[in-house]
């Protein structure tokens, strides 16, 4: 007798583009008037992992370290971290923070990689794309970053814990996370286009969702 077995395939994406953009947009909208969004990878990762855990029931955590991605057909590579010859690494002065689940790497900051990398002097045009990658799709060495969307990460778990703990120690960061959560609302609800919050001086700041969103995926 022929027995049929079940074949399971790991999902390419954990969430659709619209859901990804909702998390990205709320994060960007909260930060835009109070911080340098292009340098806010910690906030993107902490808030994004919180939403994934609470609203999607996906076990996710922020991870810090070196991060590199091939950004075009010319095999140009952009990276967050430090460089020693041809090797990349990370330390307290050069790192990135992304999200990892059991099977995926997610970065809600990827729609503004263009701005983030331009600050480091990279002049090429980086497309506004969603980054959700299966861990099995990650290249094994930085030298293998040849096709657009290829990524290489070098996590530092000890630094990850220190960075997140230090971030959460600041009341102002926790306050902004609370604002972002209220603005996000429920997954099933329509996303509000704007929101107001009060700063430390009692002034009202009007928050707006950004126009820059991901138009596809790496």
C-alpha cells in the first residue's frame, strides 16, 4: 500500500506586506518628530518584536550585531557594523538591531535603508522593500552577497541583551513604545492616519504616518 506523507514548507513570509507596512509606518510616525529615524534600529526592533509576540503570537526577539545586504544587480553591499579589511563585525560603535524568530529574520527598518545607508556615504539608490527572510535563505559568508536581497548577519547575543536592557531602562523610550502601541491599535482595526502625544514640556505633537512604505520585498 502506498502511504502519503505530509510535506511541510516553511512560509517565505510570516505576514503580508500590508501588515508589515502597518508596523513600519507606526514606528516611523512615532519617531519622526522626536528622533533620527534612520538611526533608530533599536526602537524598530523592540517595538516590532513586541507587536509580533502580542498581536501575531509569533515568538520574536531583537538581535544585535553586524548586518549586510546586497542592494542591486551590481552586487553592491551595504552593511551596518565595523569592517576590518574584508571582514565585517560589530561593536558598541557599529552595529544593527533586527528581529529574529525561530525561522525568520525581519527588519521593519528596511523601507528606509536608503536614508540610513546614505548617512554612511553610500550613494546608490536602494529600493523601498520589505525585509522578511527565512534563516535558511541567509548566505553563509559575506563574500556570498551577490544577488539583490542576499543578507548576511553576525549576531552578538551578549551585546543584544545589553542594548535592549539599556534601551528599556530609559522612561522616555518606554513612553514612546506605549504611544506606538496605542496608535497601532488592534490588528483588525483600521489604522488611524494620525495621532497626538504630549512631550515632556506639555506641548502637543501631532504624529502622522509616513509616505515612504515598502512597495515589494527583497
